[in-house]
């Protein structure tokens, strides 16, 4: 009996090992959407199995019904997925990942996001605190997270941002579009699209509170800062500006100082464009990617790791409209774009020597995709 059981275990173990090492294990991809009530509208979060051998995206269907999960966060433990509900009375959901082999999710918790129209989530490295940006109410929130139960504690800390700027449509009040910690987890920075400001908060990890340190005025009037990323070497901050379709390169806090501003669209493109997402290549930090809604492209930049400067090397059409979000898969060889207004996901290969994108023949259909993320294999 004992030996039989042992042999069974060994057989299972060795098949798991071989499944892992043949490089063909599908990666679970989760896609957030804008939802609606008609038959073709999305209804929540969708899953796909991505196979890096042939770049294919196999639809696994709707995995959870929830309203406007436009931003999705894989918890660092890989045991939970969080999403916003981008609605007036904003909420944040926690879903449990039942197994890495299936895409199935179960709801564990839902709490107020501390504002209206939440559109961004991030966490500290271990996932003890969840940060939320609430676009319409001008608030940012810290929600303590209990790893064992998967519950958000309702002792939310809510911080009101103020201000306005020059754009008569988008900048009549504060609109925080993101909030995230720097790599040392000392400061949280929020990009306020409505006021053209970067709010810098000291993060007190002991009790999960923020203390406003100062407001950086290094973004120009009318730029509309949307998302922020930090260089891997801690030295530089990259801010993508939605309204001026540009990226501002800054020295890292505490000495926030502008060192470059570069357009995300070609000089000869004069139609309307809103820049959306930016990502540094996860393995080769010498390439930075950004998306353009209007020009409908991904722009590839080379990063000078000494000066932080960007140089444009490619614009590639996204084979769709309104690339609100995109992500680079583990391994760094593939990029998936979510085209919100053409209802498709499109897969690109990344040339690891030049950083350039190469279109594959692979795509998938999903209504109004707004976010694409994945579980690490
Ligand atoms: C939904 O999509 C199907 C297939 O594309 C189409 O035939 C149908 O008219 C659509 N329904 C609505 C309400 O748009
Ligand atoms: C939203 O919140 C307000 C204030 O808390 C409440 O009065 C209202 O009923 C809520 N609306 C919905 C749709 O839940
Ligand atoms: C959190 O901790 C900081 C620093 O230790 C302290 O100044 C602050 O008062 C604390 N806030 C709360 C709400 O406990
Ligand atoms: C803009 O310039 C690029 C090359 O720099 C060229 O390929 C493209 O056709 C031009 N577009 C227009 C609209 O002139
Ligand atoms: C910059 O990159 C080069 C080559 O990739 C590497 O040798 C060098 O150490 C890097 N410098 C810094 C400051 O990271
Ligand atoms: C796309 O498909 C065509 C024809 O099926 C094939 O020749 C080509 O190599 C494919 N391209 C990529 C990047 O997979």
C-alpha cells in the first residue's frame, strides 16, 4: 500500500515537473472590462490560456460576474485577484484563485473604495495594504488586507486631493489616476490628472497610513498625468501624460526634477490622441513601452540606464482601436494589448535584442477590454 501510494505520488510529481519544464504550460491571463446589460456586452472578468509556443490565446470564458472591473490586480501571494468596480459608489472586490490549473474565481470580499469611479489598484510588496485611486471624488485610499482570510479591513484611510488646471473638460477638479509605492516603499506617489500634480506621501507601513509630504509641480499645465512607473535601479520616475501624449522623465524622489519630456506620438500625427499605459520591459530594463489611444499604437523607447533618457525606436499599430492597456508576459517575449473600442486582444512578439514589436497572427475577441494581467507560472 505504502509503496503503491509512494509510486503514485512520484508519478504525479514527475509529470508536474515535466509539464513545467517543457516550456509549454499555458499562462492564465485575466482580462478586465467595461460591462453592460445587452447580450454582447461584457459581464465581468474573462480568462484566457496563453501558450507562448504558438502565441495563442484560448478563451476560457467569463470567470466572475462583476460590474466594470476596469482595473485588476493579482495579489503578490498569487492567491487572490482584486478588482475595482468603476462605478459611482466605488467598490473593491477580492476574489480567491481556487487553483492555478483552472481559471475559476470565488468572491471573498467587497468593500467601499472610499470614493467614486475607482480606476487603479496597487499594493506593497507583500500585499498587506491595497492602494486605490478614485478618479471622480479626488480621493486616494489605503485598505489593509488580511492575507489569511482574504478580507479587506474596513478601516480604510481616505485622503482627499484638491486642485484643478487648464483643460476645461478633464481638469476642473482633482482626478487621481494612480497611486503606487516607490521601490523602497517609503513614499506613495499619486498622479493627479485633474490638477497636473504629483502628490508625494510618506507611507507608514506600521499602521498603513499616508502623510502628505509635498505636491510636486514638475508636470506642465494641461499634461494630465495618468500613470507612473519607477526604473528598476530606483533612479528615475516615468510619468505618462494622457492629455499631452507625452512622457515626463524625472529624477527619483526626494529630488523630483524633470530631466526630459518626450512625445508618445509621431510629430506628423495631428489628430486627437490620449496616451494611456506605460511599462518598462520586466527583464531588459533598457526598453519602455507606451500606448496611444487615437494614433492606436504602441511606442517603443530605448532607455539610457545612466541618464534615464528615452529615445523613440518604433511605433506599431495595435490592429484595433483604443489600446487602453497592455502587458508583457513572464519571460518577456510577448506583449498583449487590450483594445477597448475594437473589442480585441492582440499578441505581439518582442525582439529581445532590439526591443521592437512584431505582430503575430494571434488575437482574441472580448467586449470592451480595459486591463490584461496574468498569473506567474
Ligand atoms: C451580438 O453579436 C452577434 C454576433 O456578432 C450579432 O449577430 C448580434 O446582432 C449582436 N447583438 C446586438 C444586440 O448587438
Ligand atoms: C451611494 O452612496 C450614497 C451615500 O452613501 C447613498 O445615499 C446611495 O444610496 C448609494 N447609491 C447606490 C447606488 O448604492
Ligand atoms: C501611524 O504611525 C505614524 C508614525 O509612526 C504616526 O505618526 C501616526 O499618528 C499613526 N497614525 C495612526 C492613525 O495611528
Ligand atoms: C509620418 O511620418 C512617418 C515616418 O516618419 C511616415 O511613415 C508616415 O507616413 C507619416 N504620416 C503622415 C500622416 O504623414
Ligand atoms: C547600464 O547597462 C549596461 C549594459 O546593459 C551595464 O553594463 C551597466 O552596468 C548599466 N549601468 C547602470 C548604471 O545600471
Ligand atoms: C502568420 O501567418 C502566416 C500565414 O499563415 C505565416 O506565414 C506567418 O509566419 C505568421 N506570422 C507570425 C508572426 O506568426
